């Protein structure tokens, strides 16, 4: 059975109305220059980190890449901003939403257009501070860890494909164990 068979909602082509984007999830990773957004399914032990914003939505930390920013730098910045988290160990890419914008121009002038990608990663993290909540970003009110089933339920409230995305991240995540 393929990943698409096991995670059908995640692999079904969709339209994200909020950005007027046609998207399709794949474990085929995009080229660096197409990556505009990065999100990280974070693990603290066996639990998943979620962030609650000022709309009362639980989300997976991540966000928009800045001009000239590397993927690694973006991951670290977004984790600090939204979760007060720091990765410990490797950051693992496991898939992407490949997107085509129907808009007339890119979201930010330096971003690729009309094709772009949202990169999904996993990482073991430590929560070490409050979110920094920059003025131009989501305002995070709460950061918590949840058992996998609860994280899937809460993430799925903002789109059923996100519940499957968390399940896939759990399946593919292999924390390194000291020998």
C-alpha cells in the first residue's frame, strides 16, 4: 500500500482559497529556490508541539522564508518566533505541498511565481523560551505538547489533511538515540 493510499486526504489535490493556490502534496522534495514556506512537526519525546494563535487555531510551527534566508536559518527562526523552540539533532525534510498560485504576483516580490512549495520537516526540539511573536507574524498565545492522537485531532481542526500530515510525520520520524 502506497503513502497516497494510506493518507488519501493529504495526497488529494486541493485549492487553498486563503492564498488562491492549487496544491498537491508529495514526498518528492522541491528545489531550494521554490521553497517559500517551511513548517516543522516538532517532537518533545513522544509528544508533538502545537502553537495556539490569537484566532484560537492550533498550528504546526513554521512560516514564510525571508529574502536570501537558507532553509535551515528559516526553520530555526520560525521555531524561535512561534514556539520558543530550538532543534536538537537533525532537521528532516519529509515532503512538500507543491503549489501554483493563481494570483497576478508573488506574495513577496523575491519569491518564485507562479510555482512554489511549502516544505514539511520533522525535528526533535526543546522548548526553552516564550515565542518571540514579531509584529508581522502570527501572534502565538500558547505552546503545548500533546500525545500524537490529540495533536492529530487539534491540527486536523484547521484542515483534515493536516491530521494525516502529522500521522505521516510520526511514521517517518526516527529520533536518533545515543549509543
